C-alpha cells in the first residue's frame, strides 16, 4: 500500500503486495502467508510476537511472503488486523493510544483501561488483542451499533461506516466463518427465526454480541485463555439468553 511506502523496499516483494487495500486488511484477506491456526505459518501471531529478528511488527507483516492474491482468500491473521494500526497512525498523525482516547474512551466515558503496547521501535497499541477493559465499557461498542454510532447523543462513528462493517466481506477459513470488517458475522436460529449477530471474540471467552433485530447486546467475560474447548462453548450462551428473554 502506498500509505506505508516508508517501509519500502519490502522483503519477498511481489506486485500483488502493491494491490493490497485497507479493506483487504480489515477482512483478513490481504493474502499474506499468515494463519494463526497454523503454528507453521510464517505470519502466525505467536511466531510474530516471539521472534526478535524484526521487532517492528508492522515491518514483519509487510515482509511476509504472499500465499494468495489480495481479496481472494481469508485466513485468521491477527498480523493483518494489527497492520491497520500503522495505517491509522500514518493517516491521522496521532499515536494510537492517544487516538483511541480522543475518539472513543473520553467521549464514551470509559473507566480505567489498558492498551497492550507493541515492542520498540513502534511502541504503540497492538490492534489484535491483549487490551484490558471493564465489560461495561466494552459493551458500549455494541450500543454504538444499536444507536447508529451515537453515545448519549454524540456522534462517535458514522452510521454508514457501521453498515459497511457489518456486511459480509469474506469467509475466514479454519472456523472463522463469515466476516465483515473486523467483526464476525453469525446467525442464530431461535424460535423459528433467523437472528443475525455481529460479534467480536477474544481468546479465553471475551465475547461481545450485537443483535440489531432485537436491539440487544450481550457481553461475556471469561479467563480461559488458550482453552478453546472450554470458551468456544460460551458462544452458545447468547441463544439461551435470547430464548429466556422471549419466555
């Protein structure tokens, strides 16, 4: 991308890298050899975070070899989502923690929170997880969707953007399923109805569900990090909650 031309020349360069768009990164379909569900994948999140040869994780991602053409195949790749942080900093001129505070935390009255910082030289907020929020504050992102991007009457996000975010832009292989721009999309069959859900899921059971049809948000907080067999079952809880509300 021309936005990150400051990182040129790139390793493993191919012309397809020039065609990667911000939308490709947001839908995890940029085409990098990056799959968090494959320990042997060059761009695997754990591999990126544990290596020391390239401490700049943006550079690490940009230098990855390509495994597919941009926009054609999606795999669960945290590195691609994190790379969006470089795009935001380049286009806004703000340090990511300051941008988050100004754009969301302050106007939405967040309590104490913590953003996980990447190592030097970037030393900025990691965009793919590790942050600490009070459940009641993270739930506010769900309320933004339900109220057209407003919080207590103040417009935080353009509603047209939220509409695009919640559209299917890719299908993430390996269990990720339908994916919008940074959000999972799923359907629950409850009481003979198909109920659409927009959701964000974090390793361990940090789960936020938004049900626009029902004007409902559900937040689940758990600490079963790395134990997918346990926390994956929490994804069935929203259906039980909705069924209980309808009785």
